[in-house]
């Protein structure tokens, strides 16, 4: 039975998830969701207090494929997902940053690297705890245009604005959320910029849970 994984998006750089270049990917952070989710499941990111978007849907993606980091890195389809640190804001937040060489993880210069571009091993450890990238060709990305989810739908899912994720069955309680999305919005569009995209050149470290310039 398929599921919906719901969680609060604390930071929205367009990095996790990355909705650009026609495909929505979740390649970093959320290792528990990336470990558990399979094709046919949905991942839904809700706004929270920091973004002043509580109860609003930042994104929703139906998992179409689940790749290893090496598969993601080596596939030319996802070449544009590799970050270019002197590129546009969209290219700055590329999430195709990991692959293994001789059994050792390599991290590309990215939002999850040190300020000098060297690997941030706290992020390497957290991100690669699950060797999986979720890929979606059916997604809704709203960013700053995040719409409020009707209260009765949130109530059916049992969603709460808190830590960790909530997993609900797609059939029954979860179907109302997906129906609301598909009936009211056009899929596979970046409707609004990520909340934090203007700060896309910054770096994040799991060791401190802080974003630095």
C-alpha cells in the first residue's frame, strides 16, 4: 500500500527538494524518508514557523524512481542538477553532489560543503546514511506561493506542525490531499521561487544546524 510522508520544511533553498530542470529530486537530508519511500509514494513538505507558512504546502512529489547516489551522479539526464558555484542561483543549489570513489564518499562543492568548498563531513554522514535519491516526474512545487491546505484535509491526515515526519496511507485519509492537489493545480511547474533562494550561495552544516554565508 502506498503512503504519504509529510514533514515540515524548515529551510527552503531549492536544494532539498530540488524542483528545477523539469524533475523534482530529494537527494539530501531526510535520510529516513529516503530510506522508506518507494515508487508510488508521495512526499509532502509543509511550511512551518520559520517560513511563516504553517499549514501551507511548500511542495508535493510522487516518487517515480529511487536511485543510488552513483546512479544519480553518472546519469547525464541529471547533469544540470550538479551545482555550479559561480552560476545562477538555480545552479548554486544543485543537489547532485555525492558519489563514491574507491569506496569513499566524494562531496561536490555545494550548499552542504564548508565555506571554502571542502567537504562538510557532518553533512556527508547525514546525507549518505541512506544511499537513495528520490526522483519525481509528477510534482507540485509552490515555494513562496505555497497555498494553505484545507483544514479538514489536514485533520484527516492527523498532520501536526512538529519534528520528524508523519506517514499516512495514500488510500483513504491520504487520497483527499492528493485529490486536492491534482484538482486545483498544474503539475510539474515551479509556481513560486523557494523562500530562501536569494541566499542560495550560503552553506548549511548539520553539525551546528546553522546556515552560514
